[in-house]
């Protein structure tokens, strides 16, 4: 199975900040990488697919990049509703494993 | 708009079975596969597998072969997850999700989740 490792596991930031979350795959996965965020007690929300393609309706302050084994999610200009746990997921080879999550908290 | 509505929370004893439903609306049910994802309390997301809503063929991650069964009733646009011989470690929230692109790897719309608690 492909292992997905996110860093950091948690981070604190303020409204308006720019933050970056990294996701590394244990083997090359081309651009087959999705990003989600999840708020407590809610279902995950699909943000980005294919490493950099924003899902319809997702604000443009979210962006993704990377290919191969290293990927990043950047949020430019954090908003209060962005504080959540973020997950990456590889969609290259089943089982389509998720990273362990990055908890983004308000500073 | 796309909606996936799951059945309510369940409390079961070890050894029992449970069946979780996921009713889809707002799109052609048989055009997009359905994915299942598990989340244990306080833990991350675990991909369980997916079912082809056109053919009914399920695909399971290794950890979910045996006691877990995906099924469909296309007449009511509903997918099901049945878990038999429940164990305490099955306590989790189970999510269904519509697959954006086929093959089980692109969960774009999610149900609200169904909490299954296994306790004696």
C-alpha cells in the first residue's frame, strides 16, 4: 500500500495568514492527489483533485501543487471557516490511502 | 443538487450485524460509483472500497474483506454497507461518498456519516 505522510501534524495560524501543508507519498503517484478538509462532527469536504484542480465552489484562496511524491496545499488569506483538519489522499493505486491529517488551529 | 443521506446512528452488541444505507439524489445514481470510508473516533480517514453502481461489482480494501459487504438498490438510488460479526474495533463513523471520476478514488460528495457503536 502507498503510505501518505502529512506535515506538520498540527499548526496554529491567524486569520489572514498564508499557510502551507505538505503531503508526501511513499512512491510516485504522478498527480493523483486529492485534498479535503473536515470540521468537527462533519463530513470531509472535497477541495482539490489531481493535485491542483480546484473543486467547483471552492474559494480561490486554496491552491495545490506538486507531482510525483511531494505535494503542497496552500491557503492564502486564512478565513475563520478554514480552521479544520486537512487530509490528503492518493488516487493512484488502490487502496486509496489518506494522510494522517493536519489540524489547523487558530492562534 | 447532489445529496447523500445516510441512515441514523446504531448501537449494536458484539457479534451482531448492522446495515447502513446511503440514499442519493440530484444526479444519475448509476453513472457514478459509490465509495465507503471509515473514521474511528478521534482518528483519520480509512478508505474501505467502492461499488460500481452500474454493474454492482464491489471492490474492498484488504482490511475490509470478509465481514463487510457493499450492495445496491438502484430502484431507490441507495447504496448499503452491511457489517457482520461486529467487533468493538468496528466502532466508527461510516461515510458514503459519490465518486467523481470512477474507480473509487475521487470522493467528491459525502453523506453526513453514520456512527456505529459496538458495545456490550
